[in-house]
C-alpha cells in the first residue's frame, strides 16, 4: 500500500537531510578565526618521521604584525622562535635571525605545522565536515598535498588537529589554552 509507505519514506528522506554535518558551525568558527586579530594557543605536537616520533610543546601567538611559534618543551630547545610574516618564515634564537623561506616550500616541521593549521582554519578549502562524539570534525585543504583534519568542540574551541602530507599522517596536535580576540 503506497499511501502508507510514502509518509514513512518522506520521513526517512527528511531525517537524513537534517543530519547535522556541522558545516554551519564550522563556517561560524572560520568566521571567528578569520576576523580575529589576536590568536594564541599551546600545542602538544607529535611529528612522525619514518623512523621516529618527535614530541614538542609549542606556543602560538598571532597579532596584527604576524605570528610566532615558540618552543616550550623540550627544555633544551626553549627560546627558539619561528616568526611568520605573511608567507615568510624565519627562525629566531637568542637574538640571531635565520630566514628559512616561505611556508609553501617549507618541509612540514613541528614549527611550521601550527601556522599551517591556522591558515587552514582561516581560509583553507573545506572538503567535508561531520559530527563525531559531540565534536565537530572538518577535513580542510590548506595547500596542495596537505590535508588538515580539525576537531572542534561545541563551544567552537579547537581541541586537536592532524596534518597529512601526500596521504600520510605526519603531525598530530593537541590544542589547549585557545584564545581569540577581535
């Protein structure tokens, strides 16, 4: 009996259509981050190389003048700072400056991973978003060959990110102390 089945089918179709893919929330998040002049957060970064995994704790700080990433741990590297002005990346240590090219041609390093994540948040191409355990997940393409997967909680605070390069996951990031201000 078609008359009975139809409302049921419509119901299913409508329900599927309303499944929250988190896209509007994600766009709201992008809006907040893009219009923020100041962004800061701490990050536990695990960089996976073919033979080992390196762990760092880094601090990211962005102001109107540009962004910087500083090493908090390991202790022996504390004080090393990477500065990002536009697309240019330079390293600063103890007053010495070292120009290391642009973000685009930088091999992905723990230091360059954070600016890449923020770049993805601000103006990367959203490939797909979905909701997973109360978290909003988004796969973003900030540049050729790179994919950033970002997990954001319901208060629009990023919690973690994963960067893959040419389909291999290379950097895992746990984000804390996230603050944005206009």
